[in-house]
C-alpha cells in the first residue's frame, strides 16, 4: 500500500514539474535523479515499451499496413520503443 501512495505522490510531483519545465526535459532527468520515480517509470513506461515493441515487431512480420500511435514518453531514451526496435536491427525514423 505504501508503494502505491509513494507512486501517486511522485505522479503529482511529476505533473507539476512537467507543467512548469517542459515534458521532455522533465522526463529525461527527473526519473534518473529521484528514486521515487523508478517504480512508476518501470511499470508505466519501460514495461509497456517492451510490450509495445514486441507488438510492433509482430506487425512488421506481416504484409499489412499499420499506423501505430504511442505517447511521446514511450519514444524517449535508450529504453524507448525507437531504441528497442533499433536494437533488433530495424530501421526506425522519428519524424
């Protein structure tokens, strides 16, 4: 229970930080500087990034055409969807 309370407190701090400083810079530095965010980022971003990258890879193995939309936070960093696909030798361009 305490972990969930900490998570919601961290989300409130993050929402304020994003509002006042800009989302990309906040996301890229807040989680690395504040250990309270690790649990949230692992569950809400990193784990979902891995799952979405697997789904996208499944789409790429078919002859279909797909339009994939994800939130901006899932594209950033060395654990973002773009990087995860590049590590599997896919050519990915961010437009």
